[in-house]
C-alpha cells in the first residue's frame, strides 16, 4: 500500500509538471503570436503611412518647395554671389489653438506689421496649416517661443541671400519667398534647367552642385562704384555698363542704375524719384538711339564692303540734303576729310558719304550680319529686340549710319564691338563660364581680319586725338580706345536737345584685344562750368576710370611704349605718310 501510494503521488506530481509545462508553452506561443501580429500591424501601418497621400500644402504652396534649397552661384573665381541661408518662418495650426484672441493679441505685440483682421482670419478655421510670417530673425523667433502659444510653431526655410546686394541686382534677379526664381539669372536657371528643378524638389536641405558664372565680382564692384559715382557726378537719371571678353563672349560685369536690393525683391517695383519702371535692366531690356558710337559699326561695314578704303577722302564741306531736310556736323570742319579724320572728328556728313558708297541695301544687310536683328542669347529673361526698319529709305539709311532712327540694346552693341576687334569673329555673349576653345566653335565671321585691324587703329586714334582723349588720359598705358556718342532724346515724338543720351563703346588693350565695353549715361549734366555735356565729358571719362581700375585685376600691364600705337597704323596710311 505504501509503495502504491508513493508511486501514485509521484505519478500525480509528474503529470502536474507536464500539464504546467504545456500550459506555459501555450502561453509563450500566444505571446509570440501577439508580438508577431503587433509587428505586422506596425509594418502595415508604416507601409500605409509611407503610401498615404499626405497634405503637402502649406498655405497654398508645396512644402517640399518651401523647404527646398537652391544651388550656390559662384563668380568665375569661386566667390559666392548667391547662397541659401536658413530662416525661421512662423506658422499656425488653427485646430490646436485654444484661445484665438489671446494668440492674436500676443502675436501683434511681436509682429506689429501684421493686420489684425488678417491674422484673426488665419487663426480661425479648421485648416491644418497656415503661414503667419515668413523669414523672421532668430531674435523674433525666441521672443515668440516665449509666448507659449499652443498651435503656433516655426519651420526653418531656405532663404536666398546675395552678399553683394544691389551690386548684382540685374544679373541675379531675385527669388520669391518659396525660393523660386522670379527674375534675372535665378529665373533663367529655373526655366531652363529641368534637372535643377527636380534636384531642388528632392534635395530637402542637401547641398546642390554650384552654378559657376562668367562674372568677376571684383570687376562688377568696380563697374558699379564708377557708375554710381557718375549718377551723382553728372546728376544723371540713369547709368549702365557691360564688360565682355571678346575672345570667349563671357560677360565679366553688368550694372544698370537705378537698381534694387535682390535680398528684398519688392524694391524692384519701387519708383525712382517718382518714375515707375525706372529700375529696369538697361543693358538687355532697354534699347536706345546710341548716337555716334554706331559709327564704329558703319565704318566696319564700309571698309569690309570694299567700296571704301582707309585712304579715301570725303567732302564734308556742306550738309547732306534730302529734300527739305539737311544733315550737318556738330562742330564740323567744313572741308574734305580723310577716313580717319571722319572717325576722330565724328563727322556725320563723312559717315553718310561712306554709307552711300557701299549702298543702303548692303548697309542694312550688314546690321543683320552683326546680330542686331537677332534675339539676345544671354541667359537673362529680361531681354528685348532691336528696332530697325527692314528696309531703309535714303534718309533713313543716312541717319542710321550715325546712330539715329534705330534703337539697339547695349548688349547687342558690346557683342558687335567685340566681334569687330576680335579679328572679325562674332561670338554670342554668355553669363556662364566658357573657354576660348569652346567659343571658337561658335565664332561667326562678320568682317575680315584686315578690316578688324583697321578698326582697332581707328578706335585707338580716337583715344589719342579725338573725343576719347580725356578718357585715355585717365587710363593711360592700357591702350584702350573707342567711340563716343551723344544723342538727343526723343520727347513727345520730337528730338529734345536739352535731354541727351551719352554713350561710349570701347575695347582694350587694342594691340591685343581682350575686352569690350559699353557705358551709357542718361541725361548727364555738366560736372562743372568748365566742362560740357557731350559723351567725352561723362561716358568717356567714366570708361577711363573703369579701365584704370579693372585692367590690373585682369592682368593687363600698363605699357607706355609709343611704338605700340605706331604698329597699329595700317600699312596703306604709313605709305602715305612716308610719301
């Protein structure tokens, strides 16, 4: 009995242990199943959240766009022209705001520029996200954080910043508050580079490859400073300038005044001295009767046609008559002039005679050849086309030969001058980096190298003996030269001699042309009683000051050897001198 009892108890204990073991195993299995189900539920939820059509709108704008970064923009030497910085922007979630009136009252203390009704309307409603104020300072952010308002928070945005501010206004343009290009180079790269827009949309704060421009910020600063000085010195209503590498077509600097602050794009729309629309880019979006600087084009056309030779002479004794109209010279010599004299004395009569020798149809065709009928190729959306009649009448061709009766953009003009001095090879201007080798593939002959050499001589002659003498005196040693132009402006359909438009088209150094430049000064006044209002006194002298500042930056060493100028004289003229 004892044995059976002990054996029975042992059997019962062993059975209980096995029963409990099975129960524990079952519980563990259930727990594992529950855990697996929870993991599957979490994975399912993650998959759902990853594929849900999320609210990507932030008060009317895609949030990816709002937080997107733009690429840095660099000048030709690696200096930063434009970059993105982080700026806090204030937003609200109306559904989470407890006391709207409290929020309105406290926010207006910190942001008094906000309209009370506008703010209350934003905070009232069932929207999930609305902007309150964009691109605030970190100091404002800290003060608003301390208010402790539920439903009010900040989001960091990319804000475009231009270290050079107004100096690069008409090159860079601007972006809107969502970092999208709205003007200038910024708008161009958005409009042309689809891949860039895709990168911006995907970047979300990642750094994009920088864009390298042809601009030299040192030259840009010098050009800006001299033009700003000209505005004050000559009490002008506007001034502008552009500098181009004649071999590559690269634009080194471009300035148009009055300007605006690209860090505050709204300033582009502000009137200047009461005039609306005065802050346009005059280099690419403005077209003007450029006056006598156009004679450089006319001389190149006449010489290259073969109808006129550098040794020819023309009678400038009497005005040229067209019916009841007559065209005379400003301070004319009233005698027979050689071709170089016509250029340095800026004779309208002599220029007309040369144009007539080649024929008005051939002259009009040459204007097309140098690109005046083409749309600008430069990478800016603010461009316009020239205004030139398709066919010239006799009087129309005559006035066009000295820069009246047709309107050209300064960018068209600088490209034409560059082609004329660059052995006759026209190259489209660009704001991107371009090597000479790359540019050579784009070259288009507009005149022969022989004609180009003669034009370099004439441009230098005008600096030594003509209307650019004062400019040359400032930039002595840098062998620059060009043509001045003073045109009466058209007011109410008539030329007004009291309002002039002064310009200067130049190149340097003319013994080895590297850079072309066009400078304009609108409605200049006398600097003092001893000086005049013609271009030699303003646009020309501004050009001399610019060359004196930038030539050393560009590696051009001053050279005062008189033999350099002697070597520019064409062989035909040397032969006449020797005889």
